[in-house]
């Protein structure tokens, strides 16, 4: 009997130790809907009027630097009366709340409101004209909020199914870490350069990582960034045939903007890559920033090759991996600032 009591006590301890309270997010159902899609809860008149035009112009505009026209997000209109529990499970939701009783106009942002991982933005305004003013004034923040929601899901999935063998070469080269999901493999490693790719029959999603000595005060000037890029890629990224190599397309000029994420200030460059002497090409985006000691420039670059398919989601997936970079053992803001 004494032994039996000890066994019972042992199992009771195990049971109690496993009964940790679950967070609210853990109790919510998983989100539904396709990646890159936003449910817009707005009545028909507003959807067809100025507010709908403004929302479509903001979130449904052409995704930059894609060969074919693809919207930044795919928008689906749901009238308020039809916004039931099924639609509340969607990953991205934008609600237009126009009511004379609304005393404080603006945008309220929610995470994991009805499902997880979910992002919801609600525009509050007393009338249609005020709602339009809010959409215009908060447009950049609204767009970035939904973009961040998409990134967070991709990075979380990469961390969950991480290819841990890529940590060491990346940390050795940069002093930082990134999350690459399973499927990505180290394709090339040389002094100061890494080529990591997920190559399938008809698609390539890849990240190039390289560093070079900082030598001037205008390291982040667009012409200098592109000159360095072309120099390094000519040496490190050959094409399929002799004498061919990756370079920057001049058909459409690249653009840059300054951002801050995870406590790192960097210059983002977007453009098209092509293979000199061949017909391959596609979009790329890169993040360039100083090493912690300020002596080198580190570049993380994502590119896509998917000639048979739309490229928005392929680029968003691999670009999001760049945002998973952080210095080892460092903590910082998880929001993008301009």
C-alpha cells in the first residue's frame, strides 16, 4: 500500500506540473484564408465609393518590381451584415466602422482577435469623409501592419521547421542569426560569401549573404550599392553557361529606402536581377548595414526565379527571412520604422 501511495503521489506531481495555464492566443483557433489575402469589412456603397477606391489603391496596388502585374494584397469585400464567425477566422481583416456615434477617429490595431496568428485593423470615423481622411493619413502604417503580419507568420514557420545546419556558416560570416526553413541548403560558401537556396523543379528562392570592407561615407548610395553588388555577383554567382553571371538589370532602375528593424538600421534595395549573356531574371530585395564594429558592410539579399508562376508570394516568403536576422543574443524592436 505504501508503494502504491508513492506511485499515486508521483503521478499527481506529474499531472500538476503539466497543468500550466494556456495563453489566450493558444486557446484561439488557427487562422484561415490564403496568404496575402485581406478581408475588407465594408458596406457596398462605401466599397464602390471613394473609401473603397482609396483602400484598393492602398492595399490592392501593384506589387513593386514584379515582371507581371500582381496586387500587393488580394482583397475580398464582405458586407458588415455577412461578417460572421467564418470570416472572423481569416488571417488578415480590415474593418471600416463609420458611425455618427464614433467620437475618436483613427485606426485601432489588434493581434489575435478571433484566431491566431491574426492581424485586424479597424478604421473608426463619424462619417465617410472622415474615414477617407483616416485612410489617407494612416495608409503607410496600415499597409505595413498587414505586411508585418505576413512576415511574422513566415518567420514563425521558418523557426518551427528550421534548417539548423545553416546557423553556423551564417553566424561565422555575419555574427548574426537567421531562420531558414527546411528545404533551404547551402549551395556555395567562399570567403565573405554565402549562397543559400531552396531549389525546386520550376522555382528558386535564394538568399545571398556577403560582406566587404567599408571604405567611404557614402556606402549606402544607390550607385555604390549596385556597383558592389555587380562586382561580387559577377565573381560568385555564375550562370548556366560559360561567361554568364548574375548582375543588376538596367531595364528598370532599382530604388532604396532606409529602414530599422530588430534594432538594426539598414538600406533596403529593390530591383530586378538578370543573367548577363542569358535570358534568366527576376526580382530581388537586399538589406545592407554596417557590421557591429563599423568596419564592414553586410548584405542580405533575397531573389526569386519562377518563370512559370506569379511571384508575389515567392518573393514575400524569401524576403521575410531577411527580417529574421538579428545579432546573436541581441533583442530589439520587432516593428519596421522608416
